[in-house]
């Protein structure tokens, strides 16, 4: 009986993460009480004293820690300088709560809400609307393969290149959330225009100058960049180094040379870059290269490391190549090369003191741009697809019913709606974090990877629903470019395969875990005494943390997390409980996996990818809850929030199941399954009933559909197919009661092609009014305008084919 009481007390202390001292006192109190009333339990006292006394005596415990420190040094994989700089860059944020196994929901709800200032709102309602009304994507992508000159001029004059530049330098100084809203709207019309606007406001010269430039560099370049007098690009990707940016072969050698008639210490640069957005039109080239000092002109270190410099493109030797053509999305993109280009050392961003600090500069600034630019592109694409596909499915009829009422199509529509909500939630949540001062390096990788992947899913489903309408290119086709361009976002700024399998979990497991990074840092401390002290504290905290997560994971699985306190009393409360459960499971599986595989985990990318999927889906689910909370928990969002959360949590469950099924040690994987899923797999994907409800809502111009696509460009303009599709939907819904009325009066049902003739017959018979007849004509004209596709004369086809 005493053994059971002690075990329950120990498990209770571990579940609630009581400290070692508190746990020891609780167990001692139980033993004292038992001894007073039922005699001294010698065996239990001996075990307690043998285990807990040494653990509480620091000098005894540290002797064990010293030995374990040496073992840990031997098995820990070497962390390269570039890996260390990536680990040191940025901050950890809510993703660390997911890794901690016990999310702090009060802190979560207190995160600031994403909002726009008056100035930002006025820009969105003014210059942004005006810019979007000027955009004709077919003209841009198929005919001109560039923005028209008047659009380029408007973008520069109205400050579209200056969102991140402070006002004191002539920029707009917008929040990250405002940037996301601007880029979302542009990308809902044209990915080409969106890419051109996003690059100067992402990782590149302006951001690097603001954080690391000298005052002289900032004073000179930032006003020019803000006004569009300088068009920037940043050249990082080399032919032999894409995702492995740290392996760039491009180099600079410090030497003496002639500059403006004087001999100065400078750099002789050689590079061969590709995929550089805005390079063909850039006047200012940001360049990343490896810098060497063979003559010791700056010191005694020869290999200084990756360095970033700013070079005007009219500098002798700078070559801008011809344009790339990325999947018929013709934003300005191309190669740049240079051979033995001599420039002074003050071209280094931040001056000579920043020689060799380029990689740290890049990874430190990458999180904000990665979390905003490409996710905004994805957000614009999914909002466009949701708005148009829902409407098209309702107005396109087959077998005398809207195709959107067919359950196969409903499945696709539900996925489109739910994934659009997820993309918007991730972007909004993360932008608000950045605006509050965070630089969430792991979260930014999650957001970039999963928003772009979800956007591809939505584009594929949108293509399927539209069928032949989306296959035939022309001005009326609004889906094809989103489908064609989806791989671009997935590929750039770190290919998603690499991001998922290496960065999200590989970096996240170290950065977000409360103790692993501290243990690693202790092994690198050359002061033996301090190293043992730090390692001892981290190690035994880690052991307690791991034991706690094991108990929590098993208990939450055994009780289906029903006993977890709900931070909200409505339907979302159950989802908070489940996120808490899987957060504990992620923390538990991570500790076991890292303990078993050690450094081998870096190479077990399938395992680390699944663990990363757990972390990512928990982050996405949290984002959904935050957006719903910040919107005031509207009733009309209930079904889409449910669908999104059930999808994320099911994916989390299946990722955990994949880890267990493929665990490197088979018997241990089966044992772990008992802890993680003691009652089996509890979750299912969203139900058919829920999917049908969501699909119906996407086909009606009501609150859910309108708010889901808020921020897309819906105004009337020559290039806005969104306006035309929505107009057709609204007219169709107005017309349907009239069709029903005259069908009953005539005693026959109108097929797709018979609506207008039957309406004329009903008008002549006095069953409907002239106004009602005119509404039928207008609705059918608008419907046919949408469902019809373009065709071209033979000479037009020859002309464009020859250009391709």
C-alpha cells in the first residue's frame, strides 16, 4: 500500500513538474507520517535515502555530472560555425511552448492582436487599391512579361519598396502585419507584381543596412531605396550552393588596389550567382561571399568567413545576365557574375568590422522576411482560389445541379476553405509576434514551409474543381498562374523538403527544447568548473522534464486529456486539451528519440521530418485558435475553425504514429506506443458532415466566405476576375427564385441552356415581369462570361510560341 501511495505521489509531482526539493519533501513527509502511525518502513526509507539524498546534495551529484559531461562530449555531433550561428540567431516564441509539453494558454491569449494603424489602413484603401486596379495579370505574364512602365513608376513613387524602411529615412515604416496585408492583396491578383514588391521589403540590402550598416551607409542608401531611386537585389544562391547557402563558392580576397586614383585596401571579388530576383533591373547588388585575407591585412586570420557587401551594379566588372523565366511567372529574376571585381572594404555592410559576420547577419534577419513575404504570396493565392472556386462551383451546373453540390467537389471545397483559414491564421499570428519584437527563427521556417505547401494543395483542388476552365490559358483564366507558380514559393528561401526534414525539427529541437541547448553550450565551455556546474543543472532538469513528460503523456492519453483545464468554455475547449496532450507527446518522443539516436538523428530525416510535422501542426492549430479568439469568436466561423483544428490534430496524430511505426528500435517503438496511445489512435479527419457544411458556406456570399477572403482584391477593374466571378454568383442567387417561379408556372424544368428561352416564354405568358426577365438575362450573361474560356487566332498562337 505504501509503495502505491509513494508512486502516486511521485507521479503527481512529476505531472505537475514540482521541483526536486518539493518532490523530496513530499515523499519524506509521507514516509514520516507512515512511520508515526504504522511503524518504520525500512526498505522504503533506504531506497528514499539512497536515491534522493545524493540528488539533493550538489557536490555529490556533480561528480556524476562530470563523468556524464565527458560522455556527452564524445557522442555529441560537431556543430559547425554556420550551424552555431543559425542556432544563436533569432528568438524562440510560441513554438517553444509546443516543445515544452505544457502550453501556457494564458500567455498565448495575451499575445498582442494583429492590428493596422490609421496610416496603414489609409494606404491599403488608397494607393494599394489604386495599384491593384492598374494590374492586368494576363498582360503582364503573357504579353509584356513584365510590369508596365506606369506600374513600375507608381510602385516606386508611392513607397511600395519602403515598407520596412523607417520614416526618418523616407520610408513608410510599416508593421509586419501591414506588409502582409499589402502583399496578400497584390498576390491575389498577380504573383509577378507581388514578387517584385516583396523582395525589397524582405531579406536584402534595406533590412541588412538597418540592422548592421554604418551610419554613413544608412544615410546614403536608405533614402534612395525608399524612393525607388535604387532598386535592390540580394545575391546569395550560387550554382553549386542552393539550400546549402553556407557552402557558397563565391569568394573575396583582401588585397591592395586602385580606387578613384588612390591605392586602398579592398577586396577582389569573384562570383557566379543565379535565381536572383530583381537582378535584371537592380542598381544596387547585395552580395554574399566567403572572404579571405592571405596577406594578413586585417589580422592574423586568413579565412574570415561569409561576408555581405553592397555593390552598385555600374561598378566595373559587375555583370548582370539575361533573365530567367520561372514557370511563366515573369518577375524580374536572373543571374549575376563578376570576376576579380575590386571594391573598397567600406562596401562591406557595416564596414570592415563586419568582415566574416555575414552568415550571422543573414540568419538573424531571415526570420522576418521568411515569415512574411512568401506566406503573403501564399495567402493571396489561397484567398483568390477560395473566392473564385466557391463561386464557380455554385454557378457551374452539370446534370442540372451546381457542381458544388456534388459530394466529390464538396470534399475539395472544404479542403480549400479550411486550408485557406490555416494559411491566413499562421501568417497573421506570426506577423503579430514579429511586431511585438520577436524574431522567431523556427516559427518562420514552419510558416514558410507550410503556407506554401498548403497553397499548392489549394491550387491543385481549385484546378480540379474548375476542370477545363482552368486548363485553357487566357485573360479569363485566373487559376492557372497560381497552379504554375506554386513550386516557386516552395523552392525559394530554402526548399520545403530541406526545411521540413532538417530545419524545423533539427533547429527546433535544440532551440525550442528548454535544456538541450544549455547542455550543448556546457560541453563547449572551456572552463571545466563552470561547464560541470552548467551541465549538472541542465542535465538533471532535463531528466525531470523527460520523466514528467512521460507521465503526462501517458496520463493524458489514458484520460483522453478530458481532465486538462479548458482555457475556453466553448467548443474550442476540447481542442486546447488535445493540443496540450500532443505537446506532451512531442516533448516525450523528442527526448527519447534524441537519447536513442544522438547525432544520428541529423541523418534520420524521415524521423525528424515527422517530429517536425508534429511541431508544425501544433503551431498551425494554435494559430487557428488565436485568430478565432482575436476575431471575437464569431459563430459563423465555427465550422471552418473546427475543420482546420481537426485536420491539424489528425495530422499531428498520424505524424506521431509514423514515428512509432518506424522507430529505429522496433521493440522500443512498441513500448512507446503504450505511453503515447494507450487507448489506440483517438482522432479522425474532419467528418463528411462537417465538410459538407463548410463547402456550402464557401458557395454563399455570407459572412464566413467574405471574412475568409478578406484582404483579396475584389473591386471592379479590367484585370479583376474575382469581381466578375462574385458578380456572377450574386446574380445567379438572385435569379434562382425567378427560375423556380416560372418553371412551376410553365410546368417544366429549365435545363442549363434553356433558362433564357423559358424566361422569355414566361414573360410572354405574364408569369414574370420585365425586370425579372432582365435579371435572368444579366445573370446568364455574367455566368457565361465566367464559365467560357478564351481562344486565339492561329497567328496569335504562332507569335507567342515563337517567343517562348
